[in-house]
């Protein structure tokens, strides 16, 4: 009789572990898909910015004496930033850093282009240029918003795969922690504003 009771208890324990494991696995899949979806939105926001750049460059090229080196820098930075793709389910912290660095270089090149445009009153008054500048500013806000949403999704996912008992099932089923976006190096220092 005691061996039957022992089998019943072990059977119930195994059944309980099976249901907990299924629940955890399904939760990991759901949260992993949330991270993948958030990453797709980040890429979409960056792609929107990349799509605006050719129009901006063409508008600026119309001004013959505009600094060609600035245009070349923007074009090269865009090419480098759009050439890198990352599979979010296999992303490493280094890949995310490299992606972010490429995007930062592009952002800086766009900033220089907009700063140089200050020397050209006709360009600053051009309606296409003003509209593109406004769209770029809006896109930069979208990029930040989507990066924040991605980090929130990664945080939620990482908590679920690192807390007990999830950590046991995450390792068993192959759900590693995911990297987050970090701030750009040097961004902790406030910029110096001089008049």
C-alpha cells in the first residue's frame, strides 16, 4: 500500500512539474515574441530615419557651394548603419553596441549636416528642407520611444528567465537573457553650452 501511495505522490509531483514547466515555457515564448516585436519597431524607426536621409541630401545638394564632405559623411554613415542586421533572438550585447554605435555615427553626421545648413539662409528657408528637418526630429523621438519599449520588454523577459523557478526552466528550454540598449558612451556628461 505504501508503494502505491509513493507512486501516486511521485506521479502528482511529476504532473505538477509538467504543468509548471508548460506554463513557464509558454510564458517565455510569449515574452520572447514581445522582445522580437519591440526590436522590429526599433528597426522600423531607424529605417524611417534612413529613408528620410536621401531626400534631405538631395535637397541640400541643390545648393552648389554646400560642403560636399558633409554630404559624403552622411551618405557613408547611412550606408554603414543600414547594412547591419541583428536577429533579436540571438543578439549579443556586443552586436547591440555595434548597432548603436553605427546609428550614433549616423545621428552625428545628420547633426553636422543640419548645423552646417545654418550658414545657408536660402536652404534654411527651403520648405522641403524645413519639412525634412521636422520629420527627422519627430523620427528621433520615435527612435527613443521604441528603444525604451524594447528595453522594457527585455527587462520583463529577463526577469522571467532569471527568477526562480523560471531560471531552471529557461536553462532547460534554451531561453537566455537578452541584451538591452545602453546609453551612448559619454552621454552621462552634460554638454557644455557656451555663448
